[in-house]
C-alpha cells in the first residue's frame, strides 16, 4: 500500500454524498455514503466536514491516511461556477488542516461534470440532465467540455419537469376561465394535488411555494389517456429540449460522421413513459449523429476518473 497510487472521487447532493477510493489502475478499493454536501444550502464548512469524514472512512477501510491520496475530486450540487468551486475547495483544505491532514491535490467540480465523465466512462459524449430543471453537457475528443441550457426556470429549463408543470398549470387556468379546449388536466390535478379552484392554485403557487415540477407526471398520465392538450404540452417540451441538445451534439461530432452517444439523466427522462420516448425518438430523427444509450457508470465513478486524469497525477 505504501507505493500504490490512490485517489478518491465524491458525488455530493442535497440528500447524500457517495465516495469511492480507487487505485491508480482505476480499481475500486472502498466506498462510503454520508450526508448532504450542497454547500449552497448547508454552508461550505459543514459540507467540508462531511467530505473529510467520507475521505477518512474510505482511507481507514484500506489502511491508509488522507495524506497518502494523490488526488481528491468532489462533484457537488451548486458547484457550477469557478468562484464557488474555489470557495468550497479552500474550505475542504482548511478542514483537512484542522484535522492534521494534508490533501495533496483537491478539486471541486459540478455534479453535472462528474455525471458526464461517468456516463461516458471518460470518453467523448453528451449527457442530458432533465429533472426539475434541465442542462446539457458534452465532451469532445480534445477533452473540451461544451454545455447548453442550465439558465434556470425564469429564462430556461426547457423540457424539464418545471417547464412541463408550468404548462399544465397554464392549461388548467385557461380551462377554469373557459378559454381553452376540453381537457382532463383540471380533474387530474384536483384528484392528485387537491388544486381544483383558482383560489387553491393561486394560494399554492404564490403563498405556499408549491413545487411546480411535481405535477409533471399528471401531464404524462393525461397524454397516455389521449388528452390532446397534454399531448401538445409534451410535444412542445420535447422539441424545446431537443433544441437545447442539438448544438452540443454538433460540437462533439465536429466534421466527423461518427455517432455521438447521448445519455439521459434525471427523473423526467430516465422513466420509461410517453415523454421520454418522444424525446428519444425526436432526437434520433432530427439531430444528425445522436445515438441514445444508457449511462455506463454512476457520477461517483466519473469523479474517480477525473481524479485519475488530473494533469498533475503522474505515474
């Protein structure tokens, strides 16, 4: 163990954090799971403590100390901007120092970045993340990362759960006002969420911080039953999302004619339903080179691969 090269990758979010310790060949030696590390919510100090707890747990499993690690890479929710990444990195280094440890190389990246690396097993490709929000990331043959979307619910999040839920609520409002085609959406919304009147909907949205994305499955249910309004909502959402995916696929493909693997990530797309099928079909029909496939590995493995690919990590 004394001469073996070791790295740790972490995947941290709002509910839990996964860690994996690997040797220099990429062989997994230890894993651990801890609490949340979304530092935008819990603060950098608390997140740093959780990360160091996991690092020490993994190290203890193989009989080493954090000082022996060649690299630690943590992909975290809320770490999409360089300034936030550096702020979190400094907190992690400070926490290690407080414990009498030295992290030789520590890197903070976004959860999307490690998801891309894991889904493609380090190779070029594209991931489409669509849950409450949406964003697209891709890596080309030169290891350059490209992105599209991720502008948030006010001006972006095309094809996301939030976008679909917002259109449902608009359709229900129009139906209550008798200014739209007949649809079963108002009935389903009332049955599932108890929102059947203008007063109830306005109170939920503007006073109770109602989760707009949570109603998206109602649209899928109605569309599956042939509701034309619901089907139109899903059709527009699919076209909007594919429009965000297309430029990233084009950049990854470049002038080659090679297919570009595209992996879907996030609850809106990973569930097998009418909407995910529509996005898949539209993407492969209209975007040259796009080939949808499953993610090859989880995000925590992507963090390990980034740790192993660190330019300062020498054999």
